[in-house]
C-alpha cells in the first residue's frame, strides 16, 4: 500500500490587534495655542548660560591661568607653604580678637588732635596717657617688631602678590621664635586696619581680659606652624594634572599592562 504524504497546512496569520480608540483631548476653546517661532526676526531666544563664550577681562584670565599653573607645575616649599592656611574656626577666633584692636580711623584721629589742640589753646596741659594697644601693620614695621621680638603673634595673608614680599617672613618668625599663622585673604586683613589690602598684621599685646584668647591662638599657631617647620620646608606642591591628561595617562598604563600580560 503506497504511503500517503501528509500535506502540511499553511499557518494562518493571526488576526490583527484591534485598533485602540484614541481618547481625544478636550481643549479649552478660549485658550489659543501659539507655538513660538525662533527663526531670524521672530520670537526672542530663551536665555542661556553663555559664560563659556564670554571673553573675560585680562586680570580674571591671568588669575585663572596662574591658579592652573600652580596646580600643574612643581611648586617649591617656600611658596607652597602659603597654601597651608588655618581652618575656619581658628580664623574666626583670630578675626574676633583682632576686631577689638583695630587702629583709629582718620576721622577719629582728626577729632582726637582737635581736642588736644583745644586743650592746649585753653592753657591746659594735655596728659599723654597710656599708649593704645592696637594691631600693627606694614611689612617693614612688622619685620622690625619680629627682629626685636616684640610681636606676640604675626598673621600673614596667603594671597600676597608678588609673593616675594612675604615669602621670607615665616623663616624669620621661626628663627626669632615668634608664632605666626597664614590666613586667607589680604583684603580681610586690610579691613582690620582700614586699608584696601594688608600683607600681614601683628599683635604686640592685648588687654588682661583677652590674654587667654591670645594664648590659645598662639598655642594653635605653634602646633600648626612653628613645630612643623621642618616638615613644611620639605613639602613640595603642584604636579596635579587635568582630567584629560589623567585619563590619557591611565589609558597608556592600561595598554602597557596588557602588553606585558601577553
């Protein structure tokens, strides 16, 4: 008996999905749709952050270039020590104490001299009185005070330009045994002595009620700077590459390791 071949039936395609009926959104006829057209001479473009495309003033560009260079190049310890500034709490204590010993302003000095002249004109002998205890400023004056060991604490700004003005001052303070601190902001020091900027200020004395506060600051200054002077003078700075350079160097190192493993 001959074998009967089974005929395979064609697969019937599945019925298409029933088209979903779209829900028509109801729009408010009172509110008209007005799409914006940003072509030339039409609607105003939205505001964007264009700071990347701004040509900044030269002094700003130089500041940024200098900052980047100090990160990239190797910085000698004498210059790098100015990046080691005091923490916020200690800085707050120093400024709080220094604010009490701000020198007199020009108007105050004028009033004082007028009163003295008035007393002299009336025939009264003006008593000299005690010398006021105030902050000392001016790099030459502070140098003299440190050499004579009259300064009890020297506060140096970290961003003096050119740095050569104060780069030798920490070494002099260490040699004479005078405590010193490096603090952020020559402008902040300038405000204490009614000037635009100040490279450094010095305490030559304080009142009896503030002696404990000054002693605490001096102890912190000795711990962070004087006692660590040998360590600071050996510590170089800089040598920090950018993100692209680090990624490229990592890629080269990875390729080297892969070659060695083969």
